C-alpha cells in the first residue's frame, strides 16, 4: 500500500446530479444529497463524474457543482471533480477552472471515442497534470472509453508528481497488485462489486455509485480493513450484495440510483437526461425485486420505499445543451 499522504479520502461517493422533472439541475436537492452522503460517512465526493451525468452537463453546471460541493462539505469531505473531456485542450480548461472553483482534486478519464494510442493517452494525462497543482486520479474504465490504461502507461504516468492515484473499473486484480508493488500510486475501487476484494489487496478506498444510497456500510468496511478486521468487513460486504445488485446490474447505475433515491424520498425527481432514460417496467421490477433482499444495511431502510415508475419514465432534454467543447 502506498505510503503517500492521501488527499482524497477513502469513502468517495460517485455523486448523482439531482434534476428537476424537466431536467434542470435541482440545486437545493444537490446540497441536501451531498450533506446526506457526508453525514452517513463519506469523506470524499466526486462531482461531475460518470454517475453525475457529466456528458450532458454544461461547463457552468460542472463548475457550480464544485462550488456547491465545497460549500456544503465545509471541510468535512474532499470535493473531486470528474469527467473532463476527450479533447485535451478542453479538459485542461475545465480542470483549471475547477481548481479556481475550489476543487480538492481532479479525476481524469481515459480519452473516449478518439481511441488514441497509449502515447496519446499518456500525453493527455501528463498535460492535464502539468496544468494544475491539484492531485490527480486516473480513471481506468475501458468498458466506457473503449481503451484501457495499460500497465506500462500507468507506470510511466506514476512518475508525474501530481498523479497520485488510479480509479480502477477494469477488474484486473493481477495488474492492480503489480502496480501497487511497483509504484506509490493509490488505488480506488471503481466497481461496487469489487470494493472489498480491491481493499484486501491494498487499495486505498472506493469511488462508489451505491454509496449514493448509503455510504455508512462502506465506512464500516473501510474502517474494518484499516484495523485488520476482515471478518467485520466481509459481513458488511455480504449484507450489501443485494443493494449493489439492485443498483449496478439492471440499468445504468445513475438510472437505478436516482430511481431508488426518489423512491426513498431523498431526491425530488428520478429524472435523467437523454440519451439515458428511466427504467422500463421489467427493469424497475428487477430493481425492486433485488431490493426485497436488502436486510440490516445501515442507512438503507426500504420499509417506506415508494418507487414511481411514471415519474422515472423517459429522459429529459434540458433547455441548454451540454457541451463537448
């Protein structure tokens, strides 16, 4: 495990961005949701990431999310800005502005759609890291970007003084171990099903979607691993399994998390922005069926769960479109 000081936290929520029914950002809802996550045990919040629907947020919305996050956190949790861009110049611009807005760190996703070589990926990372004094997490998620960050690229990127961590959504545990053995990088589990396995081989923490519903059990798992109590961590991992299944397996995690949060009365609308749409009846049924198996998970009381399939149906077209430049 890395001996570097951790500037990010250990229990990080990949925050959903609450919207109104017409698809505009629900700013009071954002404030309340961030506060709920921190109160339940999160010490880091990743705004404008994949789960936050970064692809359909405007740049001003992304920057305001950083500002609101910093205000609500008030020193209780780190605010990390995710997303970025597949255009290096745009990513640099966004991260510079995010730093001025008060971000505590940046998470750089592998350039998507362009399908660059690993030399291009490395150059993208280095140029962004050169442009900011903030600590950097590299986001390795080939299922969405189309390309992985290879071991050699991670090794070379690790030499940059600002690049301190990797968020792993690739699931290659042998590579994680190899990187941890040969660099000082910190690793964050980016796959909710693999949080405990990642921690057990030396990962620092997690950046989780299911943590939007409750970050309390993740706090328990991380704290237990920190003190070497694998039995407690494993028991909590097992309790979480049906909740993770409900959020992560039937529809995109953003869609499921918003559907569940709305059913719990935690956000005002389950709306997502197109091309994402709410769950169809069969998908909603699968989510609800998985939730029936959730028992004794701190912060996840479904006794008054009231899902609204009609409110979740379809997707929104906001008045101002997001931008890729």
